């Protein structure tokens, strides 16, 4: 009996402690916290701008790359030892400027041999002609047979053909000698040389000696969605000159200005775009071959339109709209009618 009373007492004490703890926690949760401070949203800065009437260009923008009109790999057309380079790497050269010189002595020897061979054959031809005139006189006196005269005529013709062949050999030797001088066929900038002087070069070498790239003028090839071809083709058929501006990757800095040259004759079925080609004078060498640029083509100018900041255009489920400040300094929304998706607004704040 004493053992049962002790167990009942312990259970009663535990239940009482749990009830007291539950009441304490309930009061703590219901009591408001005095340390929490009420929060409020910070004010949002608002900037207003005045809408105005003006002219707004319509642009098409596409990603493109700079492509040189002419790029020439200078190769040797004869075999020989490379004597020297007449230019510096990176130098701007003119058409016809000497780039490299191959040892010309073997070709000069071939030319001398061909000229000597021709002189010898010309002497044979002169002697054959003298004999032919003599045979003609003897044949007229019936002193020789007709066959002997015909043979001499054929001999003269044979030597004449030999002299022609000798002249061709001379022309070929002179041509090979001219190939020893490697000149630039275009005006442009020379690249890094591929062969050092003193090496033996061959006409079959694949890398060539150096590369000349035309920088002025230069072209930019960029792509435009095929849905926008119609207005561009209309202007080209009318003979209008469309302006094209080249910008950097971030579309912030204008690199150069040019004009549209032509449009490709077919669209790319995989991307749905068409390639456009623009030409730039590039007098300041701002554009470099294989450089990536953003090309902006101006296709039209909208006259007397309402100009507002591009940031003011908002888009909602019902289309584009703007916030307008009325005469009571209250803000209301108005739908935008006739907003052109090609337009890059220009404005004054």
C-alpha cells in the first residue's frame, strides 16, 4: 500500500508540471513582442519625361562579322632559296609592291641557254634560206631535181618552227625569272610571315609565305529575320542607299558607319534568317577581319511621331501601355497605339 501511494504521487507531480509549462507557453505566444519594429516599403523613385513630336528612325539589328573583300595567300610559283623579305610584318602594301625575292640565278642561266639556242637555230635558218634561194635558181635552169628543191623548202620551214620553239623557251625562262619576284596583287595589310629567309621554298607548299588582307574598304555580313526582307528589298529596288552602323558586342559604342551593299539570294532554312552585306570605308581601320559586331540597318524614318523614353513602355495582358501624369498630378494608364517593334526610341528627358 505504501508503494502504490508513492507511485501515484509521482504521476500527479509530473502531470501538474506539464500543465504549468503548457500555460506558460500559451501566454508567451499570445503576448505581442515589444522588440519587433513595424516595417514599411521604401519609396520607389519615379522620373517623368515629356512626350514630343519628332522623327524616329526604324532600325533592324543583327549579329554579324567583319569580312575582307580580298584575302590573298602569297605562295611561290617556282622552287628556290628565299633570299629576303622586302617588307615588315604588319605593313600596309600597295598592289605590285615587292614582298619577297627568290634566288634568281638559276632562272637567269635558263634564260641565257634559251637565248643561245635561239641564236644558233636562227643561224641555221639563215643558211637554209640562202640555200633555198640558190636551189630556186638552179631549178629554174633545170640543173637540179624538183625533189631537191622541195626538200630545201621543208628544211627552211623546219628551222622556222625551231626558232619559234626557241622563242617560246625564252618567254618561259623570262616568266620563271619574273616568278622569283613575289609581289602583292592587292592593296592591303601583310600578316605574319610563314617562312624565314634562307629556306628553300616550293611551288607545292601549302602554307605560303604570308597573307595579304584588304582592309579598305571592308564588309560586314550580318543576319536579319526573313520576315523583314520586304521593306529592305523595296528600298534596294528603288536604288536607295540604306545606312548601316557597326556597334560593339554590348551595343554601346559605335565603331563605324557604312551602307548596305546587297542581300543574299536565299534564306537559311535552319535559322529563318537572310544574310546582308554592308560595305564600310574603314579609313580609320576600326574594323578588323573576323571581328564580331552588331549591325544596325536603318530601313525607314517615321516623320512627326510621338517620342517617349523606351523605359516608359510597359507591357500587360492587353498590350503595351504607359503611365501618364494628368493635370491633377495623378497617374493613370493609357494604351499605346501604333508602337513599332523595330523602333529604338530617341528622346529628351
